[in-house]
C-alpha cells in the first residue's frame, strides 16, 4: 500500500509542478510587464496593414480531415509514451499488444492515404 | 540649370540600311522623324498613328519587336510630355527607340498593354509621375504613390523638392525625442 | 472593344480596331481626385503611454530596487528585434545577425512578428506610404519596447531627404531610443547601437516599470 | 465570391495579406492573395513602399554625385548598377576608358554578381524551409568578397568607386593575389551550397514545376536575366551586346529547360561559376600598371545634349539607364529600367493555381530587390 501511495505521490507532485510552471508563465508577464492598452495593439497583426475581410469565414472542409488525422496519431503517441517507459519490466505480451495497436492505426493511415485525403485536391 | 541653357540634341540622320528604313518600308504612309541616338535609332512619331506603329513593330515579321525593354516619360515643360518606347527583337537582334510627344495640356495616349503585357506597370508609373492618361489601360491606378493620391505628379519639372525640416530629436518637449524617459 | 469606345476621346481614333486586340476586361476607372492633405492624418505621431507594471504598485519600495535590477538585466540580455528591414540597411542588419558578426552572443534573436519583439530596428528609408504600417507595427509591439533608428535614412531621411514622398526621420511618427549613424552603418556600428540600448535600459530601469 | 464545392458546402475566399513587413517578401513588397483553402486564386501585388525618388533626385545632382544614388537603388549589386550608369555617361560624353580601369571594373562587377547570388541562395533556401543554414553559408562567403571590396573601394556595400571615364583611384598592389584567393574561396563556397541544395530531395520537390512560365509569355512580359534564361532562351547581354570588355572573355550561358523555380535557382548557381571563370581570366589579362582615368577629364563633367539607353546584365536581369541630357552638368532625365520591376509583373501569372506556400517560393525565385523595384 505504501509504495502505491509513493507512486501516486510522484504523479501528484508532477501535476503540481506542471500547473505551477504554466501559471508562472502566464501570470509573470501580467505581473511584471508595464501593460498599456492602445487601439492599434488590439487589431490583428496583418504584416503592418489593417486587416482585410471578415474573421467569420467558413473554412475549407479539407482542413477538418487534416485535423482529425493529426488527432488520431497524437492520441496514439500519448499511449506509446508510458509503454516505452515501462517497456523493460512489463514482459513479452505488452510488446505484441502495442504492435497490434500500432498496426490497426497504421491500417487506418493506409486507408486514408489511398482515399486521397492527404492530397490537397 | 535654367531653361535657356538647355539645348536640344542635334538631329543626326541614321546610317542607311538601319531600322529606320525597315520601318519606312513596313509603314510607308506614316511619316517618321528618324535620328541616330548614342546607341540606337530614334524614331519620333505622331500620337495619332502611334498605336499602328507599335502594333506593326510587334507583329510584322521583318521588325518582330517582341520585347518591350523600357517605357519612360520625359517632361519637356512647355514643349510637352514625351513617352519613349525602347524595343528589342530577339530574332533580328536589332533595337529601336520610338518616341511620341504629347502637348502639355492634353497628355493622352493609347495604351500599349494590349500589345505588350510588360507595358502595364511602366504605364501606370508614367501616368502617376507625369499625369499622362493611357486610354484603354485596364487598371490605371497609382502604383508607386498611395492609391488615392491622384493629383500629385512628383517627376514633373514644376513639382519642387521638399525642404529639409528640423530634426525632431533637437526640438525640446516633443515626446518623440525624449521617449526613453517616461514622464514622471 | 466596347471598352475602347467608352474611353474614346477627342483624338481621331479613326482606324478600325484590329480584331486580334486582346479584349481589355476592366473599364479604366476614372481616377478619383484626392489631394495630398489626407496624408497629414496618416503621419500623426503615435500616442505613447508607457503603462505601469503591477509589481511596482504591489511590492514595497525597498523591494523594488533589486526587482528593477533583475528585470532590467533580464530584459537587456534577451532583446528580440523585429525583422523590419526596409532597404539597404536591412542587408547590413542581416550581415550583423549572421555568423561573422554574430548577434546571438548578445541574446539577440531576430523575430518576425511584433507580438514577441522588444526592439524595432528601423533599417532603411521610411516613406510616407510605409508610415502607417510602421506606426501600426510599433503599436502592436508589447511594452516595454524600444526603437533603434538604423542608418541616415531612418534618422532624418538620409540621401533621399529632399524628396517629398520620404519621411524625414522615423522619429516623426514613433519615439526613437538610439540613433545609429551611417549609410549603411557597419555591423560594428549597429552592435555599438545595440550595446548603447542595453546601457540605456539599465540606466532607465527605475522609470520603465 | 463564394466557391461551389462538390459536396455543396460553399466556402468564402479569404484575402491573405502578405504585407510590407514579412520575412518572405525580401523587403517591403506587399501582395494580397485571394485564397480558396490552400490554393491561390488571385494575387494583387502592391509596390511603392520604398519609393524614394532616386530619379527625381538624380535630376538635381551632377553626374558624379548621382553615382551614390545608383548604389542605393540596386543595393545588392551596387558595382553593376554603377557600371551601367557610368557607361551611359561615358557614351554621352564620349569618354575613352583606359585598359586597367576596364579590367578592375569587370572584376568587381562579376564578384558583386556572386555576392548578390549568394544572398539569393540564402534567402531562397530560407523561403523553402532550409531555415538559416543556407543563409549562414551565403553570408560567410559574402564576407570574404566584401572584405576585398572594402580593401579596394573603402566600403562594404555603397562603393561609389566607379567614375565616368574609369575608377576613382587605383586598386591596391596586392589586388591580383587577393582576387585569386577570393576566387579559390568562392569555388569552395559554391560547391558547399551546391551540395546543400541541388540534390536535396525536399528542395527539388518544393521547387520543381513551381511557378513555371513559357518563353513566349516571358518575352511578352519583358522578363530578363536568370528568370528568362530559365525558360531555355540563351540570352545574355554580355554576349549579345558586349559592353565594356566582355567580348574578351569566354564563358558560357547556363539555361534551364522548364522555366520553373528550380531552373532559376540552377541558372544562378551556374552563373556564379561562370562569373568566377570571367574573374580568373580578367586577372590574368589585366595590365599591371597604367592610367585609370583619361588624361583630359574636366573637373565638372558636362555632357553634350543627347540621350542614351545603356543596358547591362545585372544579377537580376537587364538593368537599363535611360539618360537624357540637354547640355550642362546635370542629367535632364534619368530613368532606371529595373529588372526586378519587370520580372514582378509576371508574378501573378506564375503563382495563381499553386498553393500559398508556393507563392513564397515563386516570389523568392524571382529574386527581387525592393530598392530597385520602387527606385
């Protein structure tokens, strides 16, 4: 029970440090920088020119496909990280399970590739 | 230098067999005033038949001036505004300079963009710098000056140079000079 | 062809148009008559409010002096200039960034967007058509920000000062901290300007806040 | 303007403003791209953000003073611009340039072409995505050549060293050894960049077939220089209308096949090698001593009335000086025919239909210098 608690203590500590880092990153500039508001500062940056056109434009539908594909392989990477870290002590079976996991996702990628989603028509 | 000292260039007739004779052969009914410049032959044409001359210069196989080198405006004050076309042919490897002089009060000229696509910006620049109006130019909007500045023609001889203004940082009190120290 | 007729003028455009003429698609707009006076509004100097940092109000006086020192030392040793090359001085500025005259050792990293930049090095001639863009870029930079006017053109118009379309000095529209002389200034001169800016930051640490 | 989609979901077109302050526009060039998703549908270039009136000011400077403005107009290859302007004045005034001065001029002009192409290599590769590496290579090599320029003319970029009739003062005594050393160093630099980029698979994939233009269209638009030679035309002013002493050197003219961005890069790379060949031949043939200015050069040069359109082969294309003189010591009208200005007219023709990322590549491949575009 004790080492279980220790494990969770480590995770808990990592969580605190993570949020602390993020908070200082955000609040430090708010706290230290002499902030001054001006009309020009709030306009979106367009290489020095006043912005053209409207912000609310319907985007191309193809961007959605790229976003979904990225999401899938990003989540896959999240699952691979813990596996890689504990790879030595876990034993043979984990390797084949992960191979199967990656194989299925690779199948999805091949399907998307053949469908021509990766090409910007 | 004052206008009195300005002398006109002496008209030196071009050597026989030069481009001027080719032009005379191709367009017999157009009267050219030919002269030999430092490098190429210069033909001065009236404004009325300029378009036909340029069209023939490009399409006629004997002339074949497919390459518009440069199109520039020259302001001769009372003597009017002059538009100068420098043409070159890659096949015959010969050059020509075609000039058209416009009266100062009515600087109007048919556009050459339909003949050479490369004339587009040259004409827009000549238009905004000298106030020449090119008829038939698809988009005669100032190019080097801001788009909405249409009555200022800097390259004209009568538009003056700017005076040297006082340097900001020396003038006391203006924020620009002492921006470093934020006011207490 | 109808466009030609629309623009047919008094001159006897007599002969028939050659059919092979490329149809000119847009009608030539009649140019709106607008004068030079609209420039005045575009060239008005930028309003500058240096703004007050929170830690100055919260921290008691005795703690502010070391805080200022640390913050100013941090700011001066990581100046991020916005790549704002206008003309010939930009090539000399790039030569200064590159390995031969390396600026990375000062912690100076050229950055493309004004949002993360601290210094705006105005390298080149500021024309009146470019002035609104310079003002907007300066406003879009977060405080604290500094401006280095590199070269004679940015300081007072340089060799082009007598032309009426050139702004005689960028300090007519935005406040300038360091003027670097030269046309173009040598890389060593620009480095000297940046070091002068660093010293200026250290000297004025109490005021910037 | 909405764009119909196969699935019936119509999307609006976005106006992307690649404005005056942009890392990929090589200065203050602005183009408004109308973009349908990733594909460029329309492109409107805006120039004039660096219009400093060099032509208007030259009308109020005498012939020697206007040399400084020519350097600042074409600031990447100042020697070539000076050479073209100075030859125009010599043609008008009928001055004879002594031998040694001609050789010094050709050597410096060709070396300046190499520095300009180095700058192109760095900027073009950065546009493609080889961020920084090619820039550091290019600028390292430029420094070697700029050191030589500084020894000869006293300045790194704005030389004002050529004069109508020759050069201002004689080159230093170790000029020949220094030029030979710089040529050896340049050959190493060229092979570095060649090895880095030409066979780089990503570089070729990003530039082959992008921004292609046919040779008829190129001539119709008035393109010149490497952009025109990339379309397969063997056209070089140093060979067709040899000016100065270019007819004494043998060098060949590299041409591309398809006129796309890779060919333009490749033509400039080969041109650098040809320039080194020219410089090496020029150093061998150069007389060791001799006058550098004609004897009877008047203090205040007055040109007889007349006009001339002098053209020279600049790194970017045909750089022309149309000089009108009405007597007196000031030019009456000085028009600079800038190659980048003419090459930019075809930008829309080359870019529409490609992706947004390729618009940056096409603009980079034309290699514009804004001082010369806006004059």
